[in-house]
C-alpha cells in the first residue's frame, strides 16, 4: 500500500488527486497540507474524500511514502526540504518557480528521487518522446505549435507549450533557432528552422496542444487534448507509484513512462 501525503488539497489539482487517490486500491491517504489560517474542520468538510489535515510541513511527511505537491512555490520549497530531510520521494507539479526555488528542488533531488513536470498528462509525456522522432526525420519542414486553454488561464504560452517547444528546438540540427511568439504586424518572414508558438484563450478548454509540421505540398498535425483534470491526477499518481525505489535524482515524467 502506497502511503501518500498531499499539498494543495483545496486547489483544483489537489482536489482531483485526492478524489482519484481515495478510490485507488493501492493508495492510502495519510495527510494533507493546508494554510495555517484555515480551519481544518471547515476544510475537511469541503473535501471530496476524508483526509487528516495539518498546517505543519514536518507533520505532512510523517508516515508517508511519497508526497504529491500541487501548491505554490513557497510551499513547494518547504515541502522539498522536508521530503529530502525525511528521505521521502517528491512528485511536484507546482509551476512559477524562481531560480532559487529550482535550486532547492535540485538540492532535494541529491537526496531523494524527485519528479517534476508542468503537465502530468501521460499523453504529453509521450509527445516529448514522439516529436523529436518526427522532427529528426523531417528536418526541413516548418514547425508551429498552437495551444488552447480556458479564458481564465493567466500565463501564455502555457508551461506545457514552452516545454514542448524546447523539445522541438532541441531536436533541430544543427543549431536551433529562437522561438517566435505569435505572428503579427511587422513580423519578419519565416526563417528556416524556426518554431512558432501561439496561444489561444477562449471558453472552457482544459488544454489542447497541436504541433503542425508542413511543407508546400503536405502537412502533419499532432494534437493532444485534455478533457478532464483527472488526466493530470492520474499521471501524478502513476508518477508516485513509479518513483518508489528509484535512486535520488531529478526525473521528468517521460523518464518514468517511456
């Protein structure tokens, strides 16, 4: 039985992980982290599944086999330090980390296995494996990336789109060209090797990423879309399962599933 501790339990992703973990036969929920100002009884009454709650990071990691973190950078830093001190693997999907925050994650990964991803969709992880294969075999084709999300998403392009773009650029030979963000008035003609990236914000789209590879005569579109945040929760829990027993280090989701 995998004993799991969870941060961000009142957030959209934390709640999705909690609900899915509560129904998993191989997972035991041991503790959830809340802000000190919150009333644990009030929070517990609003959660989709029973869970012991604490506002102390040291208590969060006690008795856990792994911590799943979807919170805020300041919380992630504290949780990473506590997990490293306790020898507990960490799965983190928190974004917006500073260089200092990331340095803390890297130090923790010297002591425990850490998997870090902006997107825990298993399909996106496989795209990171597939796209370099396509680009390597079609080196002269134009490449554009279009991402679509709901109207409330603040960051653009999305962290997932940027990660996919970095994967595409790394597969370019010889030297990759810079990313081109959008193509508006005054944009220069497309240069060989460019990767264009475009963001759309409309409606309630959870997340859709399309990579277009094209010549004058033909084109290929590879599209992945998420229909429910359960996809991210499933990926995070699968990462937690696969992280157990791994040596210390910083892992990507594709390291665990490809």
